[in-house]
C-alpha cells in the first residue's frame, strides 16, 4: 500500500480484533477515499499547458470548466467533475498562488522593432567601441587588471527620480489586537533629483561638496518642471566638474531616451508636419529671445513665440538646399516648397507617392520609400541632426550616448535610486518638504560604492546578453542565473537549451 509502520500496526490491531469478535470493521471517517487527479502525469502536463495559454486570466472556475470538457474527460478517463474548492487546491499544488503579480522590469515597447533596431545597430556598436577603455570591477569590489586600450574612459550615467513624502513600508509586524491607524491620503509632496554616477568614483562630487546634482519640488505652483534648458545647464556644470576633478581621463555621458534630452535646436530639420505641396503657412514656431539670448515672456507669464523658416538641408553633393522659395519667385514667393519639390531636387521621383502612409505615420516595416515623409525622414541630413545636449557636450569635448527606449536595466543609476528609496522607506513619515529633502539626500549619500559597482556589473551583463542576440526575457534569465558575473560565459547558449 506504500504506507508507513503506523498504518501496518493499525491494520494488524483491527484484524486481530475482528478475528476475536467478528464485529469491529475499519471505518473511514472521511468518506470515500479518493486519489487526486494530479497523480496522472499526462493530465498534469495538459493542465499546465492550459494554464500557460490563459496567462494572467487563471481562475479556479476556468480549471473546473476545463476538466469538465468532453474531450478532456474522454482522454483522461475522468468520470466526475470537481468543485471550485478542489480546483483551488489543485492550483496551489501546481505552484500557483492567489496574490499580486510581481513587478517586472520591462514595459510595453521593450521588444518593439524600432527599439530593438536602435539597441542592436546604434547603442551596442557604440558600447563595443568604448568597452575596452573602461575599468571593470569584480563582485568583490576589486579592479579587474588587464590592458586598457588607449586612454581610460569614465562613463557617467545620468537620470532623474522622484521621492514622495508618504512613500513608506506598508507591511510590518503588527499585533493581532492592534487597532487601525489612519494614514495620509495620496503620495504627498514630491521631490525630484537629477544626478550623475560612475563605477569609478560614485556620485559626481568634489571633496568640498560641490556637485552637478539638481533638486526641485516639481509642480506648476512650485519649482516648475525639469526642461531641456535645465538639462543643458546641468550638463555644463557636470563637464566643469569632471574636467576639474579628473582631467587625466576621457569622459562619456550616458542619458536615457527622454524627450528633454533629445530636444533639437529651434528650426532644426524635421519632416514631421511638412506638407507635400507648396505652403504659405509652414513655418517653425520658436521661443522668442532678446539680444542676449534670454527668453522673452508675455504679460501672462507664458513664453513669447515667433515664427521663422526651417533651416536649410544638405543635398547629396554637399550643397545647402533652401526649403523655401526665394522672395522673387513668380508663383510662391517666400513659401515653403513642399516635400515633393524638396525630394525632386534630391533626385527622387515622388509623383505617385502619398504625403504619408497614414495619419499616425506608422509605415509598415521595412519600407523606406513608401511615402514622401518616410523618404525625407531617412535622409542623412534629417537623421543626423544633433540634439541641444549633444551639441553642448560635443563643443566641450564630451561624448553623449543615449540608451534605448524602455531599457531601464541598462542604466545602473536606476538601481542606485532603488537602493536609496529602500532606505528612505524606513525613515519616520513626515509631510514637511524640509524633512523630505533632507531624508532623500541622506539616503542617496548612503549608497555604498561597492553596491554601485555591482549595479554597473549587472547593467553591463545585460549589454553583453543583448550583444549575443538574446531578447529581453532571455537576458533577464541569464542575469539571474549568472549573478555576480560581468560578462556571460561561453556556455550560455548550451545552458539556455538545457
């Protein structure tokens, strides 16, 4: 019976008693003995496949319905249906728990084609060019010795984060007789921090406390919001510091793919809203500035705007191409030429092409010449327009690299924020802005350099995984399996097959 010693002794006792008086029989106080259907390995595999198919919509009721299907009952010889309570027990046995889903690392768009193309064709090749110039660190916080090719490069990662006044731990040990406590509604005051971090030196700061860190209380009625101008000012401050503190190294700034980082100079080439034919209304709206370059504001406090022509393009032979007709043109003086004329001057025949494929400019990949806007969008002079941030840093000898969209795992400063916020949640809760600012900055200062270097190793491990052709889920699996490694081993593909 595959039972233990106690069962054997009980049966022996009952058998002897029955021999004596022929009256005592073993009685099952739990009704009929029934074996779980999960002992059938084939049925168990079919249930697991079914649960994987329905994904996040698993319920006990759906499992009851599945086991009541005629084809399943006939295949596995099921004669009776199960209850919802039994289905819950089966789900628990199969490893499922009724709980909140764990938060993952990836958002919608992580594996989108344009994002993957940028990651594989732009970001990773640039990373490969500088990888051998960077000092690396072991999991024991020791430098990995080896030849560095050329001048040593210090990589500084930039990002912004927000701390909230009422962001505290919600789970703790509470006595069963404890009464309910009132809690603050909402997140409370928010406090924004933007900073730079490197694996070599940690946060960017001098010994006397000077840093490029920028803080603010965001909001329309408070300090406003972090703008492209703020990013440019912070970049200049960071460049001043790295040149002063670490003049013997080459420095590279890495930013995420945010619109404030990618903003182009006013009047830069853009095919977004261009009409196909001539237009007297197509001009670029830019912020109005005085002779000293300062913004001019309207009486209501808004920034004054003015219209001007878009900057000229560059023809294939290197000559400048004005996008507007001259003032003495017979039929369209000073008017915008239109995409059709601009492309014809570049040697394209676009008579039969639409202005764009649809209203949202979602051309079916891999089309490159499906419409006028797509052709112009891919022209070298339109693609190669540098952002304000890139131009600012380039003029001062600093390279800028932008991370792929939705790839927060490639930015180690994200984990620095997480480390600081974990400490912050243990602080006493307060609604005062002064306490919020002080506690948040204290927690950032407590992030150890050893942990920062481990965060860098983890991000570099993801880069190595993507360079080996792995997608997001596979890279996350490899990062968990080879924890502590900076570069994935050669046996990676064989391990994935296993």
